[in-house]
C-alpha cells in the first residue's frame, strides 16, 4: 500500500492497492473534483474530434449527430486498445 499526494486544488491523497476498486467511476470523479481522497487515479480517455477519421467523416459531419459521435468514439477505442 502506498500514498501519493496529487498537488492541486486542496491536494488529493491517492492510496493505491492491488484490490478491487473501492469506488465507482462517478464516485471517484466526484471525490476528485471536491478535493477528497480517491481509491486510485482515474482513467479518462481523451478521444475528441480525432475519432471522426475512424468512421470516414469530417469532424463537422460527425458533430452533427450524437449517434455518429458515439459510433466514432467506440470504433476508435476498439482499434486503439488493440495496440496495448
């Protein structure tokens, strides 16, 4: 078990362990934003507009449809995760 003090805001303590998550993603992000302790460092994939290329659309075309945004982001995540 170890503790990392993440600097910023109020300073957040992260207590790392190899056990199952103790918080849900929503609880973790809420606690982080409030400067409270979290069970682990959150993982937030930043996909954004680059996802449009994965479904063959321009960014402006993709952004006109929530369904296309979701499809593009899911396809990018699926393809990019194969690299690891």
